[in-house]
C-alpha cells in the first residue's frame, strides 16, 4: 500500500497497490496510522458492503444502532441497510442541502469514538463529505472566540413528540427511554398528557483529545444552530414542504441564552479555511476519529446518484476515556 498526506494538519490517504485486499494489510499498521493522523481514506481496495462490515469490525468493537440519534426527523431520517441496524444511510440521504460540520452524536454523553463511511455509490458531482480537524480549528480560532468556548457550557434541548421519541429511542416504553437518557447524562421531562419529551443536556463545547491531550472544537453547535435557523426562517417550509417551525433540537449556552451569531460566524469562517473535501471514488472507505475530527456534507446535485453508508462505535480496545473538559 502507498500512503500520502490528506491535509497538512491531519489525515492520510492509503492507496492499494498491485490489487491488494484489506486482508493483505496489517491491522497494527493501520491502527498506528490512525492514532497518528486521526483520519484514513482507503482507496483502490476491492470493497463491497460485506467487506466494509468485516474491515470495520477489526477496529471498532461495539457498533451503535443510532439509538438516541438526533436526525430521526421525518424525511431526513437514516435508514438501516439490509437487516443490520449498525449499517446506515447518511442523514438526509435524499435531500440536497449542505450539512454543516459536526461531531457525531455530541448531544449525548459518550459519543462514538469512531465514525466510518463507505462510498457504495460515489457521486460524480457534488455531495463531497467535508472533514475538518477540530484540534487545528480550536487552535486557529480568534482569541476571544477561544476564550468564549473555554469559559462557557452549552446546552442541547430536544423536543420529541409522540411517535418521534419511539423511533429515536427504539422503544415504545417511556420509562426505558428515560433510563437510556439518564445513562447519557440527559435530563428527560416526559409529559404524560401529550406523550412528548423535552430533553436537556449540559456539557462543554470542547473535548480533550484522548491521545494528544489537546483541546478539540468538536460538538454539534454549527449543525444545530443552522438547523434551528432553517426551521424558524421558513427554509424548511420552502424547501422540504413541511409546516413545522419548531426545530426538534436546539443549542444554547449553559444558562439557556442564545449563542451570539458573531461567534458562530467566526467559527464557520475559521473552519472554512481548513476544511477538506472528500471527493468520493467508488468503493472508498473512510475511518474518522470522532473525538477530534468534524464531518459534514457539501450540497448534493439533484439526479446524481449518491449512496454513502455509515457505521459508528467505540474502539475495539478502548483504553482512554474521552473526557469533556
Ligand atoms: Fe454526521
């Protein structure tokens, strides 16, 4: 196999040589590359959905079935592939909008440490997956923005109506959902009259990266901030033909006040300078460190087929706890 740098601050491209298969490469070598570069894009290997599942199992022990996931909302919901709940389509697989950079499932405690993507059908145009190093991002933020995130807690608030929470928590039993939320340090308020949930989760917006010990800006702030805007501005109504004006998830500061737009704008500007586009090729596979690397998606092009599959979970040998700082 051949290796080359993906982006100056993180990531490595591993290309197959002479018809190599995944079974020909050393798991230890790949693990060492991943620990050092935090993102690996595998290209040119003979892949299909079953080799994707087999290969990911060598590194990730327990796969998430997306229980508690925040993108269960109507038409943007993920779908399972085949009969395996841990192999999913990407969020909003059939919508063309751009998805801002985010860490996966940071609105609950202990988000998965690994996220994997597989290009089952690579788009010939648009729809690149974006990735951005949260460690470099924090490092390059304006000083006052850095201070803001070091000093403030954030709060995710979720509103789950009857019918939605059952799909989200994969249960019909409200008590079971409450117990699951408690295990993820989420505070649940269940309204037995209309059978809805309001859920809050306070946490720090930064993560202390388990290997480097550095601050990483990784969370769901940008995605959820823009999602709320999409609902309240009428964008959802205009583009997705839905009359809902309340976003099912919002993000605030720890005291419930709004995050200033100037802060969001500043993070987006800094992130834009260091974001890398994965221009998918058929059969590509990406292994991403969800404790330090954000991902998102460029707008897709109508009529251009795209099927990127996703899996997420914790390392097979989880030796360091991901600590919120
Ligand atoms: Fe995601």
